[in-house]
C-alpha cells in the first residue's frame, strides 16, 4: 500500500488580483503533529539578495513552490485559512 508525505504552504493572501503574502510558512505534517517554519527564514540562509535588492515575499513563495516540485511534491489542493488567505497542499510518495 502506497504511503504519502504531506506539506502545505500557508498564509498566502491575494488582494486586488495581486499576490501579497503575510508571513508565509511551510508546514510539514508529521506523525508527531506538524513542523512549521516561516518561508523567509528557510531562504534567508540560502539567498536573500538578488542584484542588491531583497527578494520579495511573493518571490519566496514562488521559489518554495518550485523547489517543492523539484523535490517530488505534487500540488493536490488549495483551501482558505481566512478572508483572502489561502493554503496550498502538497503530497509525495514515501520511500
């Protein structure tokens, strides 16, 4: 029987058809509960500057979603966490 891992990118907000974010986080759902880490702290150690400008929260969310895809995560759904706030869910097969 196939087993799955799950995670989500949360606190993504959309206003006026423009992506804005409010402390976006990556949540990994694990047997003990969940592990939550702010996306900006994940990328801070890797790369926080590009051409002398700080990378926007929107770019960090996009980069995180891209990296999840590269790691084998498949986007499987989206839900609301509040007015104009969304969560995007991912899964991938466990080894």
